[in-house]
C-alpha cells in the first residue's frame, strides 16, 4: 500500500488523521517506521518532528540519513527491508531522486513495495511513488528564474501527480499536464491518495480539501473519504 500526502504541517498536527491511517495500515501493534529525509538534506529539526509524531503513534523510529551519514555495505538495504512503514519527507524532489540512485535506494524501495511494506510520504515524499510529479526543485537552487518542472519518480503509481494543489502557483500543473500522455492526480494539502493493488481512494483530514483527476485534457473532482 502507498499513502501519498498532498501537503500539511506535522508540527501543528494537521496531518495527524492521515498519519494514524498510515500506522494502522501496517497492522502491527508497534510497527517499525523508517523516515527518509533526503529531500530536506537530513534536516535535524524535521527528523525530530517526524520522530515525535510517529513515536506518539506507537511506532519505533529510525532515520535513513543519506546526506549526513555514511553506511556500511548492506546497511541501507537492511534498514529498508527491516521497516514495516517507510515515510519520505518533503523538500527538493530532484535532489532526492538523484541521491537515491547513487545509493540504490530506488531499487530497495521497489523491493519493499513488492514485499508489502507500507510506503508513504508528503510533498516530495508523495511525488517519489508516482511516474513523475510537479516539482518546485528549481526553487531550491540559485536559478534566477526558477520554474516548476516534472521530476521522474519510481513509477509505482501510474499517474503524474501535483502536491500542494491548493496553492495558487501550483495551478501551472493544469497546463503542464497537457504535455503528458499519462493521467494526472492533483492533491490539495490534507488529502492523500491511497494506492493498493492497482486500486485507489482519496482520504482527507477535513471536509474542504479536495483532489482532482486529469484525463485527456479534462479535470474532474474526485470523491474523498473524511477520516
């Protein structure tokens, strides 16, 4: 199962209902959660927030810090294989995907998906599971005229995705998706796509957040389930 979250703040508990759903999907009393904070360059404050959130939900916690730590041969693969839940954080999607390839994390995550590990994440951590995603990665660089781009994901979910769709500048997705032959999913903050065995549903933390599907140039609102 994959739970891809469109956005929200963990610090204020905005995504808590979705976070509880993620933990329940593991179907274990004390699941092992592995946090991958690559997109934020292993930001210590971010790691601590995620740790506090999921330990409160009875998870054991570990973080795979590819930017700030060195690992022995086989250690990265073992950390991923040992996890019941993998949660990927937000930040620079392009940097994250390039870094994962260096350490074969993309390969290990595909193996985890086949094994049945619960995969999840927010923003960049949502994009990574799709074929590609609408990304603000250029805004993390020194580019004087940054633009939104599509960044390739792992391809487990056969859609192009746009997180944070409630933000006005994300509406560029509407035109950009026309260049893609694949259907698209747009997720506002506090919504998540739950993808399981080629079927999906939209869950949300409140009654106002929405999600949309784009097919053949048409945009349609998706029915969402309130948590």
